[in-house]
């Protein structure tokens, strides 16, 4: 299972996540995010990561050509698109995870044929592109016929239940394992990762 820690802004948090068992890290390139990391800082940080760690860039309504260029320049593996991007706007020759907000109107039928490698299911936070700390009704995510990365308010206390119900391809945690926006609480992060690993066995 993909175990992704998102909103990484510093090497200490990245190393602690990897030591705990995370196999994917997320870097937020949306300038209005509290967890924003600049291109130069991200590149320097990513250069120090061990091989085998999935490096995911979070983008919001950026032109596809710019995203594709940044993925190559920074050394990312995946572009996670959190805005209103349509398939026509996806970056060329780039692995894409498309964020979908799960509200009362959510339906997998609306995503049939979408070329994204995975759907990242997140909470419908008003005006916030991820990192809200809010959960959603996981039953709406169950039974998917495509790869799902489950996000939205996950931590040690609830991720086992979420995995049991949804059986996702991956899970993604951010705000509820922080001591402050962009700074991870290493104990909470380790407990979350351990809970995921135990639940996915």
C-alpha cells in the first residue's frame, strides 16, 4: 500500500516519515498553501532522499506544460492535481493523481474514463485545496473499480477503520499529524504509519 505523508517542507520531517515506513512524500507547490515549499528548496530536499520513495508534487490549477516541466526539473514522480483541471489540461507524459472532493453528490460514474492513474479522495473543504483535517463519509469511497488514494482527516485513530471500509490503493495524511502547518509531529506521524502498516497486512 502507498503510505503518503503530504505537506513536507523540511528534511527532518521527510527523514522521520521514511524511517517510520512511509513510501511516498508530498510537496505542496500551491503558493497560497500553509504548507507551500519553493521550487529551489524542494529540489534541494528531494536530492537528499533515498531511492524508492515516491515523490509527489501537489499543484492547483497550474498549466499542464508548467507542471510537466516542474516534475522533470524538481525530480518528482507524480503530479497530484487539486484544482479544477480537466483531462485535456493534464501534463503530458506525467503520472497524475486527481483530487476529487467527496460530498453528497459524489459519484464514481463521473470519473469513468478519466486518465488519471488514481483518484485522491478528499473532504469538501470550503475554499481549501486539501489539508483541512476533515473526514468525509468513507462509505461513498467503498467499492471503487479504480485505484484510490484516501485522504481527508486521517490519523492513527481512524485510519484502520478507513482502510477496512474503503480498501484503498494508498492513504494520505497531512494536517492531523502536524504540530503546526508544515511541521510534522513525529510521534503522531509514526503512530499513523504504524497503524496503516498493521491494517494493510
